[in-house]
C-alpha cells in the first residue's frame, strides 16, 4: 500500500530550540503551511549554557519565555591568569548574561510551539526520499510529507547531506571543540552575591578559553579550544590546565581530571562563516548551520538564525525561483549576527596583559565576550 502524502510549504527539522522558534515564526504568518519534525535518535544533550539576554528581544514570543525559564543572572566576568594573585574582573549593575540548561530552553520552546498550534510529528523513522526542482519528499514512518523547502536545525547524516548538495563534513580548519566536565557536589567553592563567571583566555598556554558555569546547584567546567591542527592539545590536558587555574585562585577544591570525565563535542563555529548555510531548497540554522559564537555561546545566535530563516522563507515562497530567493539568507545574517559569531578578533596575545592591569580593557573584553560588542571603540 502506498503512503499517503501530505503537502506543506516548509518542513522544519530538529529538536533544537532554534527549530521550534523557526516553526513558531512561520506559523504566525498564517498562510504558510508548516510542519515540525524531529529526527529519531537526535540529541542535543543537556548541559549548562550561556544565554545572551538579547535573545528574548528577538520576537514577542521569545520575550514571553523570559519569565518561564529558570536562569542564573550573570553580572560580569573574572579573568584569571595562571598566577593566583593576578586577575581582573568587571561587575555590572545590570544583567549581562544568563546561565541556563539546554533542556530548559528546549522544553520552553517546544511548549511555545504547542501553544501556537504548530503541526508537529515525532516519527520513529526519518528519511529524505527525494529533492527536485519542486520540493523535497520526506518519509516519516508510515507518513510521507512533501515540502516546498526545508529548514534544518539538527546535524544531518552524511547521505542526507549529499542529497542536499552539502559537503560531507565541515572544513576541518573551521572546527573548534568544546570540552565539558561536571563537578561533583562539594568540589566547587560557592561564592556569595551577584554571579561573576570565572574565565581564562589562555588555558594551558594554548589560548583556549575556560569557563566555570554555575546554575541551580550544578557546576560545569568548559574549555573551548581548537579541534584540528598539527599538534592539538588533548581535551583532558586542557581541562586539567583549567582546573589548575581554578584551584590556584581558590575557586574549586583539588580534584583529579580523568579522560572519561571529559566530554568533547565538535563546534563548527565557522560553518556559517564559510557560507554553507544554504543548500538545495534548504536553510541551515542553529548547530546544523554552524551558528555558534566563538565564545562557545549557542542559544542566541541559533535563535537569531531561526528568525532570519523564517523571514527569508516567507518571502522566498512567493517567488517563482525559490532557490535563488533563499540566497539572501547568507547576506542577511552576515550583516547582522556575523560579527557576533566571530567574537573578539583582536590579537589576544597582545591584549591579555592589558586585561589584567587595565579596568577599561577588562570592561570592554567582558562586554565583547558576553554581548558581542567591539573591544575597539
């Protein structure tokens, strides 16, 4: 028996918050028929993550989520050197960032999609059957869906990437990695008052970035580092270096770092910067398109990419040549969130000593890292 085929204008794929936000934005247009589908087995995991407050101003719907997501407000950064007596910090009276969990944000965005009556499916199987000049056909279990275009927020299998005309993998020169480790209770030393996040811009002499995120009683150590090169430093070695710095400054109690305790994931932060965000009748948003900031922050740029994609898709559906009409996605995000993705581009080898002895530079670096502002003003 042949499958029943249901037609949609846009098929949004992924369990990432960006996918739900894109579906909600398209659903709000009214005349756009949108279906949201998850891929069986996909997982964006649950971890502590930074959330730029500007994310809540991207739309009215996201503005309402600010009151529904549990967050820990962040009021500044404390830059740590390898010497316990050398550090600098910036404290703000206003909230510069938040710490939350990926699960909390994902659940809130999914609930928003349900509330906005987005048609949603969680199939047991998912397969891109075909892509041609009129659209794409997706097999989801016993159902088959035909969509004029796709918006994808989850990394795809290699075979599917080839079908859409995408590279089989990211350019290894553009890959970074994020290594994380959760601390057991009692291993961290609590601090009172407004949260100031400890950060290092030079872990183990490699200029990798180290973070210590705290939220709801949980503590997570993260190191954002290069993922490729002739002599890459092992993630466990970098994590030990970050732990040593935190111990030197009295922020964690002595502990051993084992390779098994460190989880490392690829972060193709330059994927979007390499212009790989538009495929055959497809826009790539969130992690699928490489929308991660150089600082390791994912949610704000991912949600931002979703809003831009929804706007481009809405306009492209009215055009005769849809593929050509999708190309503005590249230029639009490049003129908006491109600089945010790149992060501070100045030579940190030169600036790092200034951060420790110049309060103005400390403030500017804090605002550049957390809010995307330029260091040079």
